[in-house]
């Protein structure tokens, strides 16, 4: 199993956002689905230790995430946040920054291509991109780490239908070209159906259903 | 260098006429500062008179240990005052106290070692006071900016941490900006000194009857000394304080709202 969460409780600002949650996420493409504010983004942050639970354990490939070096874990399990948050500089600067964190000299053009951006974007100022372009630049930056797992937090929530379809196509294409597991957080059950083989449904901080997507979310 | 000057209490009292103008302006424009101006006048009189007596004792005793004690007290009060201004920075007192203490020690140590001033209370007390005061202001501005920027950029910082960057790497752009904020006022005022305003030491020496050339040289020494001490205090206070926003596992203590 890629991730297992066992009786996890997490509070933020004095409010419990995850309550005694137990769930499994296998290798491959999984979705954590649920309405806004149900705690799914908070769950994602536990997987690469941007936060730790108050109670319960999170394991990654059988080992407690707290036993891993936290920086190594985050380079292996890379989280791409919901709202783009690039650093100042060009798109290439951002991609190289991530590559250097992992001790690599990244092939910027290839990574931009994988993320659905042309090589011409390398020299573009990161602050002058559309939201969709920033989202793809964030994806290229994450891929520069050559991660084993990509954690994607609502990667299409700020996009219109066309841009959403294009990003989904990019992610499908990415999985065919790169060996990487994906955990995608979404409020959109139709997207969960399109993009995953396994789904965990969350409501009010609890896992209410989990299993193969074709069983839980039949077309 | 002649520094003999007698100032009577009557002359000080006469200067209160200018305070009356300030109170009248506040009253006329309903700025509601009359009470604060009154408190400021009373406090400044009491505090400066008290420190005047303390300095007189230290000068009379002529012992370095009293200088060290006075500067230690200034550092403590400076750190307390700056902590209130940098309220968004968690546990800011110790970073500030260390920064002010190191800046004062290193700056005074250097000016003595370089032969700029003699190691005597009459030099070390006023220079130490200026160093601590300016370092406090610069550190407070820098930490205030740090607190605002970490709060405003939490999303970007966490996105950088999510790539496996250390807290130091994720905070680096903000640390740079905050240090710049703390230093820029003194750098700008040093650029314009003599053109737009006359700095305090020079004015004081000229009023006391000193030769203008001596007044200018002493002022230059102090400006250069302050630049060094402010840079040191800003660097140390920010370098220590930014860590308080993170856990030892490179997590933001107050993550952005989802």
C-alpha cells in the first residue's frame, strides 16, 4: 500500500478537521474526494509531513512517515498546492530551484513539455502567467524532483472547463510517460471518476467510503 | 575641541513654548494628541534627567563595569520595546536581546580596538546608547516586516517547503526583504545627511561650541559605526527570529488557510 492512515485526528485553529480517519491509498492513481471544507486538503498535507496528526499514524510504503528524513520524504512525495505559489524569477528559475533541491540539473524543456507548457515558457516571468499556466509551471517544478508520488491539491479548481480538460489530459499523458503515483484531491466526483482507479470519500473529516473507483463511482 | 556649555533650567522651560504650539495645533485640528504630547514632555524630562544623573555617576566613577551594566539595561529595555512593535513574530524577545547585545559589544569593541575612541565611559556611554537605540529601531522594523511577510506569503513558503526545501531556503527571500527594510532608513538618511538635515551629534557639538571640522568628523564616525551596528543587529535578529515560525521538521507553525 502506498499510504495508510490509521485513526488520524488533526486540529487546525482549535477545530478538528480530521476525526479518527482511517483510509488506504494504493500505488497508481487515487482520488480523495469530498465537499469543500471536509478536510481533504488537510489529509494531503499529512502525507508529506507539511503537518503531523494530533493522534494516529500515517505510513508510506509500510513505514511511519515520521521515521523518514522529512526533506527526503518531501522530495520523494511532492505536493503541488491548490493555488499556484511560484517563486520570483522565470519559470526556468523555479524548475531549476526544485531540481537543485534534489541534487539534479533538470532538463527544463522536457519538464515543461511533460507539464503541457512549451519550451518558450522557460524564460517567462513567473508572475506574468495565467492561473492555468502557473498551475502547469508548479507541476513542472514538482516533476523536477523526479518524485515517486505526486500529491495534487485540486489542480483544476481555478480553471475553466477547457483548461481543466487540458490539465487532466496532461496528467493522463504524464502517467503514461513517467512512472509516478498520483494522489489527487478533488471536490468533483466526475473528475475523480475520470482520473483515478481508487477513491476515498471524505465527509466532515471522516472517511465514509473507499474502494475501486469503478465500484464506488460507476459511470 | 571645546565642549563647554551651560544650559539653565530656565532655558529648558522657555523651549516649552514650542510644545505649546504643538498642543495648540493638535487641539485646533482635533488630532487628539494633547494628552500624549503632555505625557511625552513629562516622560522625556524625567527619563533624561534620571539618565543624566546615572551618566554623571558613571563618569565620576570612571569604571567600565558600570558602562557594561548601563548598556545591558538598555539592551533589555530595547528588546522589550522592539518586541511589542514586532508582535507578529513569536518569541521575539531573545532574538532581539541577542542582536542588540552582540551589535553593541561588537561595535564598541571594534571602535576601541581600531583606536577610534578611548575605552573610557565618556565615549562608550553615548556611543553605546546610540548604537542600541538605532539597532533597536532597525531590528523592530525588520522583524515587523518579517512578521507581515511570513503571514502574507505563507502559501508560497509552504509550497517551497513542499518541494523538500529547508525552512532557511523557504524563508530566504523574506529574510532578505526584511533585512533591507530594517537598514534602508539609516542608509537613506546617511545618503542625505548634510544636505537635507543636520544629524544630532553634529548639531549638539556645534551648539556646544565645537569646531565644525571636529563636529563633522565625529558625526561621520558615528554614522559609519551605526551602519555597521544596524546591519549586525538586523542580521542577527532576523536570522534568529525567522526560525520561530517553523518547527524543527520544517513545518510552518501557522500554515495558510486551506
